[in-house]
């Protein structure tokens, strides 16, 4: 009986993960969820150069238009809010603007 219960829980968790993956994929393909480097830098209160560095280092979730190796990054809005919370104490926080 316990084994059947575990299998049912695993199946439910797998379904939840599939739903989350679908929502994430939809979010990543929706252009309204992405900001230019300039706009993202303004939201975070950092320079455009810093925002590009954040993108290269993986501090924020970024992509390049059409997957090209050149061109400016697009920054996922939700990664800015997550990054904002990680700022070190004592540093002047950037402004978070809900868009």
C-alpha cells in the first residue's frame, strides 16, 4: 500500500513539474517578459556595462535576439527582481519598478 502511495505522489509531482516547465517556456518566449539592457540597467540602478556583465556572468537570465552570437542581450524581467534581493547590505539598492 505504501509503495502505491509513493508512486501516486511521484506521478503527481512529475505532472506538476511538467506544468511548471510549460509555464516557464511560455514565459521565456513571451517578448513582453524581456527588457533591453538599457531598461534593465535603469530598473536595477546600474550601468549598461554592468548589466551586460551580469548577463555574461549569469547573474541575470539573458538571451540574445534570435540566438545570435552578436547583438545586445535581452534580460528576463523576473531575474531582475531576484537579483535585486541578493544585493549586499550597506550598498545603495537600485530601484525596482513594477512593469
